[in-house]
């Protein structure tokens, strides 16, 4: 089977968050299962070019329709961790992908709508006929629409689309000019098509993806329920319910090639369940790197985008709660918004010189590995969480998650005291209510167990390391979906 992944991120070359990990991990898994996979991405100026091998031009002059004219694009081919990737580079006045940022631009819908059209135009011109187009999030929501409206009658009649919702909070709601930009008709403004459910004059790109795809997934079973039944659907509940027959939750995996404490070359000491001593050495290495004092204390960590979704006020509260309760605290986080960024910089200055605390504001792939390896607990107090990967990585690295029970966190973290599963399947601490008291109830129990019952704490560590959240299982689910929609 030939699977074309169309996405705005792919780790490690173009990564903002979990979307990148998923595109990379699923593509690798499908390859290992013998499928032909190609990934299609924009060519951003801010990518990690050092993570792309053999990058070279493969198509010099791709003319992509744009309003009443066209934009000349180049297409480059390179390999990202053995995955063939094609990068679209438009030469337009708008300079779509040379903005020194992946997202956050005023014209994001126009940028990614252009990308969607360009990918299909490239497939058409280069004679590609994927069995499956797997599209991800609002950025590529127009791909199935454009495929259906334009390319299916040209040469891609047998291609089927699987569309994955990684975060329904961002839907790509924009003006109807976007249709004309992509060569689409205004008839798509109908309420059962792309018209936004709340704003009558607006186009919703994610809704288009849902309506026009052959199958729609989201990244955990719990989130699948939440976005159909509750306000977490942000207005898409009715659309998802109307598509219920072709919609389901498939839990994300993590790539065991990237996230494996036994062979991870970003950490100084390898370790495993049977050879655990390296974990303690990594804790010492983490302290050394971040100038924390070497005291008998647990390290509580956060690795996160610092976005409201991630529960920034509870992250701030966790810092002071941990420090007041005999723990050390480490944070690695990048804030896309100025207000949150300023807030954490102010906290950093306030805590400067505290030998039990280090706040690292920014994005640092290598340091994230050392934190997963060196910390004792990872706090994830999300307001909502479609799947979440950090709790899965933490468990694999023997770091106990302390998480709010929402979305994929609820599906994957089993509470040590109240979990409805046998003791050997309990892996962390959870809380329901999004409040300081809720967080304290879970983090307090975690720190208490670390000091009071270290053997029980260690049992939780081992339980987490034994969980298998690799792509193996989820890869199989996706293959079943692909076969189902091809049949
Ligand atoms: P989201 O996609 O909402 O950001 P996920 O938990 O699904 O959240 O995925 C987050 C991914 O991004 C993980 O691989 C995590 O290690 C990584 N990550 C998040 N923040 C940072 C950071 N500041 N530096 C390095 N890696 C980060």
C-alpha cells in the first residue's frame, strides 16, 4: 500500500509538539510493516536542516494555481530518519514559509491552504496515486476537499483519505476567500459542507476535513467521546455526531527508536528495568547540568508547551507547592504567547539562585530527554489533552506522571490509589478537578509516597516502564482503517 502523509510537522526536522512525533512514529511503523510511505511538508526556513539527509531538488517548476494566477514552487526531497519527505517551497511574494516560525502568523489559513493545494498539484504532476492520503489537523483539512472537487476526476480517483484530529481547539476558521484561493466553488459554503457552525460567513477548514474524508480519527478514545459530547468539541459536536459512522479514537504511540532509555544517546547513562542504576546517575547529571543542589529530594518536572491548554496556572502553582514540600523542581517549556512567556520569565527571575529549582524557557530537544531520564515525577495538569505524549515518554523513562484525568491522560495514567485496575497496572497519580486543590491532592500523594514508601513508589516506576505504548498496536489499528476505507 502507498500511504502519503500530509502534515505541517514531522519530527525531528519540523517539530512544535506531539503532532510531529505522531507523523514520524506512525510513518516509521508503517514502513516497518512493509508499506510505502512518503511525507509531504512545507519547507520552513526554521526547520532543523541538520536532521534532514540528502536534501535535493526533485521538481524545479511546479506551478500551483493561486486565485486567478499561479505561484511557482520548487519541491525538494530528503530523508528524515529514513522516511522520504517532500518539501514544498513556494516562490511567492507572501513568502509563506520563510517567517522564522511554524505558526502564529495572521495568514496561517492561507499559508496552509496553499500548501494543501500544492501537495495535490505535485502528486498529480508527478504521477503519484496514493492509496491512502493521511492528513493531520486543520492545516491539511482542505486536502480531502480539493481532492474530491478537483483531482479525483483527473487521475487520483482511487485515493482515499484518513484524517486525524490532534487538537480540535484549533480549527482554521477563516474567510470564504480561501475557497477562491484554492480554486474551489462557493457552493462549499453550505452548512453541511465547510460553513463554520458558529460563524455563518466563515469557512472552517477542519470541518471540511471531517466532512470530506473517508475516515476520521482522533488521538485517544476518551477525547473522541469528549469532543462529540462536550464543549471540548468547540462547535464541531454536531459535525462529528453526523460523521459518527466513520469516526473513532486511536491512541497515539511513542516511537521506541527515539524514546528508549537503554540506548538514548541524548542521555549520559543508559538504563532499563533490569539495570536501573543509570536512572540515578542521570538524576545526578540533570542536577549538575541545571546547577541544582545534590540533596535527598525527588525532582518534579514539567516538559511542555506553555499554552493555556497545558494548565499554565497549575504549572506555576506546582513549582511553589513542590518547593514547599521538600521537592526540587525543573521546568522546560516554550511559550507561544507573550503574556505567558513574560509570566514565566518573571518567575524565573524570582526563583533565580534557588538551589532546588530551575526554569528553562525555550525549546530544547536534547534537554527534554535528560529531564525524562533524570526526574522522579512529571506534572501534566492540562485543561484538556487530546492524547498527550509526555506521560507516555515519562513512564517509559521510569518517571511517574502526575496528571489531570482528561482525554488521553485519563486513558493512559492509572492512579496509584484509586485506579480501577490491578496494582501492577497502576502507573501514576491523577486528579479530576482543574484547581490548585486538585493538583495538590495528586502531587502531595506522589511526594508523600516517594518519602514514606519508597518501595511502593519504585513499584509504580517499574509498572510504568512495563507499559507498551509503542506504535506497534496503534499502527495496526491505522492499517485496519486504511484497508477498511479502500475496500
Ligand atoms: P502537544 O502536542 O500538545 O504539545 P504532547 O504531549 O502531545 O503535547 O507532545 C509534546 C511533545 O513535545 C513531546 O515530545 C515533548 O517532549 C515535546 N516538548 C514539549 N515542550 C518541549 C520543549 N520545551 N522542549 C523540547 N521538547 C518539548
